[in-house]
């Protein structure tokens, strides 16, 4: 689904990552194979939360810092959307907890969206649309996951790939600015990237277990993401010159294949996976914050895309030169 939304913009972004480095003890018999995996996926370091830390903690940390650096009155927030697949509880929503922890106004609309790697764009489109329709002046978007909590200790390749992070994005109104979206989902493949035993289906004990069919996920991304971007560029009627491309940090090999298909020059491909791993839905804001000097100073809009669980995908052409601040901070 193609969409254009005017006069709503990203005002500021903060992303938090945990202090604890992801250290994995690999048996000698697996080291050679795992080293090959690391080379392909491009992860050198990543960070994971402690046992008592959650996605909500990372996002609250980001939100508090966001308000502080912008000198922003948090009572102006009238909508909170929290995107995660690793919430504190299935009920109530993380967004309701955020409202109460941050002591926001009672007339604030709060809800969660259950999405993974495409979630940042789904929720940008959702919050932009709701703010536009209802003349809401300020919104808060919280995005993050702690996938490390769902991966078995013996699942070495996925343990290496994934890191934890949580972000906060402040959304506001601004005239003469347009954002273009392309939102969709493949009609099959939901079971290829899934948290097994994580809810009520055929399950009496909640023990989330991460599962990913890497081959099928790769084929899904290679097939759909270039097409997604090409349709969005055609719809927007932008001429792509010196635009930065920021895609969900699935793995380095996959991203380079997609960038090659789109003929993106290497200087305009932005990555964070080498330093932080695949951080699920927060990989986009994390990558933006990591490269904030390039992003904020560029005159042309940025081309962003996410893809993953549910076999959903989404992309945006978004002007971030008016974004006041982007920061990447550590959560103790």
C-alpha cells in the first residue's frame, strides 16, 4: 500500500543499548563453523540486557533522555505507540506502562503494535496518519526488542547475530514536508520467523523460543525489498541522487545483495550491524543515530526499509534534515 502524508515529521530520536557485551562461549568443535557465520553476517560486537532488564527499560531510558535534550514538556504528548515482540506482559500494553511511569497526561492515547523488523515504518505510518487525521501536535514512538531473552544458549549462530536495543522517537508537525510510505506483507511464510511457545496456541507454559528459517527469510527479503523500494521511488517521483539508504540490519551479506540489486553506491549504504548486531525493530533508529551527522546534514531525503516477522515489509522516503537531535546512548 502506497501512501503520502504531509506536514508531520520526525523531531528527534534517541536509541539506547545495554552495557553488557554479548559474550558467547562456543565449544571448540563449533568454532570454525561459527567464524564462517560471523564473517557472512558481519557482526563483530553486540550488546544484551541483563536478566532483570527488559525492552521497556531501554525505551523508557531513551524517552527520558529524549525529553531532556530537547527541553520538551512531556505533557504535550497525546499519543504513544510501542512496537515490540518482547513486551513486559501480554496484558497490559507496554504503552500504558510508559504513560504511567513517565506520568503523562490522562488524555494520552496508548497502545502497542506487535511487529518485528518492519515495525518502525508501520508505526511511523500509523502515528503520522493518526496525528494528521486528529490534529494531534506531538506523539511518542517507542520501538525495541530484547530477542536475546528468547534464544537458547546452544543456538550459537542466532546468539551472535542478535543484539538488544530500544528507541524513542518524538513526532511533531511541520509545514511543507512530505513522507512517502510503502507498506505490505507477503501472503505466506509467517511460520518461518517465529517465537514458539510464546502465547496461548497449543501451549500451557510460556517459554518463548526463537526460530528462524534463514534460507526462507533470505529469499523473502531478496525477492520483496528491491521491488518495495522501486515502487516507492516511482510513487514519490523523487530523483535518487546522493540519498542515504538505511535498511533493517538483518545481516551484512543480505543487505549487500539488496543494495547491489538497487545499484546503491557503497558510500550511501549505512550499517550498524557490525557494532550492534541485528536489533530487530530498533535497528533503523539505532543506525540513524549512529550515523546522525550524515543523516541530519544531508539535503536529500533518506530511503529506509524494514522487513521480517510475519513476512511483513515496509519502506519510507523521509526527510530527516529537520530532525533536531539524534543520539545513541548506553543503558547501565
